[in-house]
C-alpha cells in the first residue's frame, strides 16, 4: 500500500463505527467512511471535542452539524519533505461530507513531483501535464510546483475557482496553469483533433457525474473508452500516467490491467498499482482510501 504519511497539518486520529475522526489543522471533524466496519472504543478526546460532524441520512446524503468551526480555514503540505515546496489549501465543509481536499492523494503528489523535476532536468525543458477531473487542484499545484506547465480541467466552475484560490495561497498564481471549465471527454476529443500532446496525464474520475451540459459519466461504463481516448494525448517521450479510483469495485489489479492495455503496450515502461491509505494515529494501522495505478517510462 502507498501511504500518505508526510502530513503535518492533517491526521486521521481514530476510526470506529462507520466514521473517522480527523484533525484538519487545529480543528476536529467526524465524517462517515464506508471502509470503517469495525466497532472499537472511541478513546480519543476528539470524538467529544469535535468541531464538525457530518451525519449520513438513511435516505441518502446527509448534513453537517457544526460546533465552533469557521466557514473556511487552511492547511499546508510540504512536497518532497521539509525542503520541498509548500502547498496551501483553503478548506470548507460542503455537500456530501467533503472539505475540498483528499489528503491521501499526497502520496501521489510526492511521486510525480520528484518525477517531473528529474525528467525536466534531463529533457532540459518544462513538462506539459494534463489534469482531468481536477477538482480543487491538489495535483495541479504539485505538478506546477515541480515546474510543469499544467492544463487543469474540471466540469464545475466552482471547483475551478476554488483551485485558483489554492494556487494563489500556494504562491502559484503566476505559474503556467490553464484553468478550464469543460467536460473532460469533450475536451480530450478536441485536443486529439488539435494534435496536442502531453508528457504526463493525471486522471481522477468520479464514480458518477454530470458534465456542464448534462453529460452522464458512469465509471464502470465510461472509464475504458475514455482511457483509450486519453492515451492518444501522450507524447512519444511521455513520462507518466496516473489513474485514481475511489470506486470499491475497481481494485488495483483493474487499474493495472487498464494501464497495461492502454499505455504500456504502446509506450513500454512499467505499470504499478496499489491501494492508497492514511495512517491512523490511535491504532497505528492504515485506513484504505481507494487505489491508484501508475505508468512510468523507463530509461
């Protein structure tokens, strides 16, 4: 398992009875997690001193309950350790338990941050990176901080605006980032027609979603044809492809199979896939948080 264990300002403190207790900076949040099927004693004081609690509804969805939590606050993450670039993220609780950040993705940020920097030195030019379903920009900022020119694509205007705020907070407001509100499938189709190519691609597709004009995305039906399509945008000397999944049925072996078939057969290189997770302070164990597949060119 790839574990995001370099956080200083975020922490999974405990997990029990379908919920996780997290520290986001100086605030405690309790949020549901379907992986937490165990019933262990809730000994950490944060369970009783929480600042926010998202309650799931038996009818679907849910709602937040707040206890002295600001409307917005921030945390930071240092890429590549203490000597690396610090990214800053603005957080706020919003629909369906989210805060605007998936902390487990930091283990992938560190991976391609180092990769982009090394490959840029070898190529003696900045890399071009495409981030699809880019959300609030964690991966975009990590790639830009490594020196890449990034194209950031998400169907939500609000999420793209939020990502720009995170870029400004991280001192990357002038970085070479193209911010695009667009349906990812239609954008990729247009890029193919234009003949544009990218040295690295990041794809973080939702299980289900709608584009700005009502386009339906169902990952089990849509991912394979979209991956085949997107692989056409890789340059001949492309460096990496990252594919993430939070869908329970898409195990690491599935992501590995997809990348072997769509990318490795054409470009060579190596494919690795694994679960990603976050350490849990109280138990010393690891909370699984989805899976990632990584293709990387080999020299």
